[in-house]
C-alpha cells in the first residue's frame, strides 16, 4: 500500500505547489508497466476494453502511452484482471 503525506506550500505570488519530496506518478513508466502487465497476463487490449465496458480501446492506448491514467475505479478493475495490487501497477518518480 502506498502511504504518503502531501505537503502544500503557499508561494508569495499566491500559487500552491507540492514540495519536491512528494511522490508523483511517473505516467510514462506506469503506462509501460500497464502494457507489460497486460501482455504478461496473456490479455489483449480488446479483453481489457470489453471488461471495462469501453466502446473503443482509445483510453487504454492512452494509458499505455502514459498520456492518461485510469480512474481509480478502472484501476481497481485492472488490478483485479491482472491479479496484482494497484501499487504494482503505479510507478512513482
């Protein structure tokens, strides 16, 4: 299980940013990991698409490229399909 504390710092100019020691998701590495896990499990993108109820596979391809991440609900289903925990899917910086 991933356990983190997010620390928000207020800039003098009114912006908010996370401190540099706060973990963030490495989207490219996570996408590559999703792709590898799907392949290792012997699934096809179409299998994932059908299980998630998507009309097209575009969202899944976006995940695999690291252009987007699954919603938490889809991440739970994906983890179950791949027989791994969510923290085995997500790669942190």
